[in-house]
């Protein structure tokens, strides 16, 4: 059992994440809630229902993307994850991103935003993209910022905003694909990301066995992929 942070003490299940191992799109939320802790799967409660709806709105299914969180164990009472807990869990997320090598990392909520767009404010950043610092684990990705679905459950007017932001993801994916096909060394430099490079904290100690467990989620395959609808693999 991972004991890198205090969250292990009260968890029922760790929630590593799940999705398509060959996807180009990774959604990163904050941390498991009650239902996720019970089932060991991410975004299976009310916020997950809304996330599924948002994906359907652009013709995607959750089995075609990968869904995970910045912390893999539930913060008691669904409190916000502490910076030290996010830092302790970062090696797991980093390894997942190294393996998946996504074109787009969609951040859901403030804590995920803080990892992939350090210094950005969600009210200004939502619906925008920025190159991801490779020290996060994603070698060549754009981060695309969104509000957390739970925020739209609390505040109905945010649903429209989230639908609009979701509708921007396919264009961001096309932009990222274009960047990724450019020869290495000719990528436009993003000064904000460059500056942030030193800010991302690294945790060197990773329990290899635990990492295997986390990566088990990466091997999850969808039951069926509908090729007609699939703009991700199309
Ligand atoms: N909220 C999150 O941030 N992640 C989940 O997995 C569920 C709810």
C-alpha cells in the first residue's frame, strides 16, 4: 500500500484512473469522492455523470479517453487535496502521462490546473490551451483548462460554459497534433511554460510495486470503440 501521503489512512480503494491505453486525450480531475473511493474508479458519481454528458456532446465516450486525478486517494470529507498530497502523488500521474503520451491534457478544476498551468486562474484560463511542461510527464502535450464538473452541479449557469469549453477540445486536439508532427526543435517556445519549468515539484521516491498498481489502470481497454463516431482515433 502506498504511504507517500496521509490520504492512504482513510481510503477504501485507491483510484488510479481508467480509459483507453492508446488515447490522445487525458482528463485530470482533483481526487476521488465518496463513490470513486467505494468503487475504485474515477468520476463515477454525479460529477462523473456530467462529465459523461459533456463528452457525449462532442461525440466522444469515456472509454475512448483516459480519466484520472491529481491524487489517487479520497481526501476525507471531499476536502481539497493539500499541495503536499498532490506533490506526493505526482510520480503516479507523471508515470501515467509518460506511458500514455497524450496530445491533450484536459484539466478539471483548480488543482489540476495548478499542476499543468501553474499560476493560471481558472476564471480566465478555462477554454484555453497552453503547452505542457514535459516535467509533468506528458512529453509533448497541450493543457486545456476546464472548470470541474462538480462546480457546474453547484452552479447551473456553468453548464453552458462547460459545454462551450468542451466544444473547443477537438480544435485544441488538431492544434496539438500539428505541433506534435513538427520536427523536434522547431516547436514554438511558450515563455510562461518555460518560466514555470522550475516550479513543478518532483518526488523521487516511488514504490515500484505501487506504481504497477496505478498503471494497471492504463491497461484498461474499452469494450467496443465505435469507429464512425471516433474523432479521436479517426
Ligand atoms: N471529482 C474528481 O475530481 N475526481 C473524481 O474522480 C470524482 C470526482
